[in-house]
C-alpha cells in the first residue's frame, strides 16, 4: 500500500504532508480545484445518539438543535469567562454529528465531551484511526467517496445569529472555496496511490495554511491562546449564535459584544519579504519601541507574498509602520485592520439625564 512519502516530491512531518515540492504552485492548484490536500493536522470525532444536537447546542456557542442534515457550521467550547477552549467544524447526516477538529485540540475536546455526557443519549467517539480528512474546493473533494456529508466552510459569510466586525468589502475570504471531506482508509489509500501514479495532484499543509491566512480565517490550534475571546478573531461571524439559549461563557460573549470592547483585536500583516525572513508564532509585534501584540499565523501566499495574522492590543495605533521581532532580527510589517478598535458596544443603551440638568429644566 502506498504512503504519502511515496508521492513524488513529498515532504512529510509529524503533522502530515507539508508540500510536494512547490507550496506556491500548490496554492494555485488548490484554489483552482485541480488538487486536493490530505489534512493530517485534522482529526475526526463522531457524536451519535438521539440527543446529540440538543446536547451539543447546550454546551457550545452555536445553535445546533435544529441543524438540518448536510448543513455545515462550526462551534466553540468556551470556559466560564468566555475564552475559547475548543473548536470544531460540524455537519450532521441525520443520525450522527461529524466534528472535524484540529489534531492538537482533539484529545482535549473528546475528553471534555465525554465527561459531559451524564445520562443523555449520546455517544462520543474519536474516529481518527479509521477516518481521514481531505480538503479542497467543493467540487474537488465532492468527487471523493466520503463517509459523511462534505463540510463546506461558512467563512466569511455571517451565519444566522452571527455578527461581523471586519468592515472591508469585499472580504479577502469571499472568493475562497473551501470544503473538507471525511473518507475511510480505503478511499484515502486510493487517493494516495493515484497521486503516486501521477493521476491525482496533491497539495500540502503549507499551501492550505497560506490560503487560510490570506482569508483571515482563524484556527483554534494555531491562533488561539489561553485568553482568546471569539470577538478578537472576528469569530462571531460563523461560530457564535448571539441569540441562542444559555451556554457556558455566554455572559461574557454578550457583555463584550453589547456593552464593551474586546481587549485585543486581530490584524493582517504584510511582511517585508526582501530578506526571505519569516516570523514564528509568538514573535512580538512593535509599534516603535512599544510591544503591541504577537504573531499567531504565518504563511507565504502565491499573490501577496509573506503574510501573517497577529493579535494586538485594542488600543494599538492604526496606519503606522510596525516591526516584528524575529530570531533573525527585526522585520518591517504593515497592518490591515480586521477587527476595528471600536468593535463591540453594539447595544443602544438609553442614557439617563443627569440629575442637576433635570432639576434645572423643572
């Protein structure tokens, strides 16, 4: 049986297929629908049972109780302070809810869901040993023999109950056609063997990440830290239903959105590529001598060149040159606002007249 390492030009590490020789060309093929990407950094979790959707609804940020079969969405599991702990892409087939999860987040999510079952009619199973995830355009992955409905990324459309903070039009992710199919071991092996024979083109994770970063699309396994609020990554668009029933962390979600502002906000960075230097996740971002945040994701895009996402302070200045401190020295960067500084405070709170003015009027 052929392995990914048998594919001509393949570079494979512990996360999976990184590239097959040319990440830039692979991006173009992915976007055009002429290649697909084995997503070794994803894992599959199934949730079966009659109570699965209402149960997931009660635990997560997303309204799922009446999710129709085949409709794609995503959920977040928050801590009591509204900070992101886990995330999953979700599609239901009428009998099973299928979750596609970042590999680094899977064990934690499965463990937490398992502990929360109580006496409900649900069954949580980690299916990662038997099922695989393949990404690409809807048409490209739709031709695979999937075991579940194909998950179609809702980003950057605003899902029912969601809210968009980014004000750019069109959004840079508007033309991104992205879907993920869950296949069994036999179909995955058939795909790899076709790639070894040169009958199917594959793309690696480097190309997948470049298209994601260019679309400002957040991932929990890459962009989240222990303090992340969904508002900070503009994640209310697709992963949070603002008017659903109670769930853990809901009070913070509502307060920040209606009455306050997220303490940090994501920006997109255009990086100086003249010296072929790239930052790493966690590298500090400065405005002058002041540290304003840190890089979360980095990529080299086939059109935009070196790019990154960074979380910065809400009060970080806009429209000024920035510097990213890398191990190879400072790197010049220009920021484009994703989440604006005034995001939130959407509630129209009535202002009461001051007592002195009211008495004067009387």
